[in-house]
């Protein structure tokens, strides 16, 4: 109804149709794994204009690998045939894949009983070569061969991943144990063991010190069991034994110098020298002087005193000092 300034009135009428807005709804999954294929969000979609994730258009579907792990907001917006607008949002998380890890030595010694494989996270499926449960049994393999392991794990969200690893079996480096002896009850190990990470020695159950090298002194002659325990540079351990025969050596009573000779050519006591054991073990000099202190001769094991002075003259019967 309208009335103008002249008090003239008129009425006009029309029909208005009120349309109810059709509510939209989207039902994305609460989470998906990042390696899942592209999928389309479903729901009550009476019209379709735009669907976005964090501002990126996903009309053709959502590719989790494209977006990567994280939390996302999905928005659906548009207008129906009556141009009534509607907007709805929902959240979704893209889950990362689990990261399974296998922990074990890269090289394993063939002479160990077993090696336990550590699996992180626990609860997956371990498969591979030479396995008994989660233990590697080296004795069932061959030295120098490379063997493989596979670990598959699925987390509580159903996301799965697999890791692989390998190891090599190696023989332990065997130490050799050779020795020489001397006149002083010593066993001298002739190897240098530079190819080993460490070595240690035991004699008849007693650890031997090696600060001064591999020379071991024994109190008396006899047989002694020497054991070398070695660790090679791959961490493999080994043991070798030898029964060392320590001969009779020089003792204090052996330090005696003869004080008489009979240089008469009868091959009995014709020369002045130390015992045969001294000849074998040491270099020595016997300085001979007469009773007035005059130098007569210096005898060695190569040149013993034969009753002739340093000038080549025979020494008569009598007394000299050594």
C-alpha cells in the first residue's frame, strides 16, 4: 500500500516463495595413511561448486601423497538451484607411515651361537635367512655369504611399512702361537698379532702381562700351557693353545769359573772356559792376571785360555788371578 502527497493511495500484491536451504554434509575419514590412493570425499552433496583442502582445490579427489602427513581442513561450498548458499567444513589427518628399524651387526662371526635382532617398533613380522624367531643362527650359514632380513610393521592406524637389511658371515681370524726359548726360562712368542684388535695370554690359568711384549718368564723348566685369546678387527673371537716346553736354564750355581787348567795336550782340562751351558747362553770374558796384577790373557768362549799369554808365550806352572 502506498499513499502519495495528494492522499492518493494504491495497493499492489505479489507472491514470495521461501525455499528451505538444503544442508550439505561431507564425511571424510578421520585419518588416512599417506600411501593410500586418491579418494573422493562423500556426503550429502546436493550441489557442487568447490571443495578445498587448506585452500587447494580437490574437486577431482584427495591424493594423500601429494599433501603429505598432517592435519587438514576440508571445506565444501556452493549454492543450490535456488541460489541458496551452503558451506560445511570437516577435518582429516594424513598419517605418516611407521619407520621400522632392524638393529644387528653388519658382520657376524660364524663361531657364535646366535645373534638377536632388535626390532623397533616391536610387534611386526620378521622374516629372512638363518632365523630362529628373532635370532640369527650363524652356524647354519657359510662364511663370506651375505644374508637378508625383512621386517614388516603395521601401526594402530593400519599404516604399514617394511624395511630390509643384510649381514655377512665371517670366519674368526685364527691366531697362531709359535714360540722360542732361551737359557733364562723365557718363552718368546714370535707372532706380532698386528692383524688383531686385541690379544691376551693365559698360562696354566694365570693371565700374563704383555707390557714388554710377548715374552713370558717361568720359574723353572717344564711344560706350560699357553693360551692366546684374540679378537680380530671384525670383532670375532678365537682361542689357540700350545704346550710350551721350557728347557733347563742358567741358575746361580752355574756361575762358576774354573780355577785350574792342565795345558799338557791330553785333551783333559787343557783350556780355561765356562761350562757348556754358558757357551750356549751368554757372551763372556775371563780376564786373567798374574799374582802381581799383570794382564796375562782375556779368554772368551770363542778364544779360551790355553796356557799361553797374550804375547804367545807359554805360561809356566803357578798361580794367576781371574
